[in-house]
C-alpha cells in the first residue's frame, strides 16, 4: 500500500471536514477552503459532483 504524499490538510479544507481525524487539522481553525480564493462563498455542488466526492 502506498503512502499519501499530498497535503492532507489541504484536502480536509477542500472537502470541508476533518477526513483524517487529526486534532491539528486546519479545518478546526479555518472554515474556508485552501488557496488564494478559498474565502469566497462556496457554490452549490451538482448531483454529479456529489457522486464524485462519495
């Protein structure tokens, strides 16, 4: 099994919840997504987008 090398906290903030269960996760500190445009309001996810996230 391979080890995930991507930024785990960035993925947490993109999904909007603490996926990895770490207490140090930035989701607990920031309620907005990662990156330059993360503080913008989130648009509604389409049905297809919901299927992709599941």
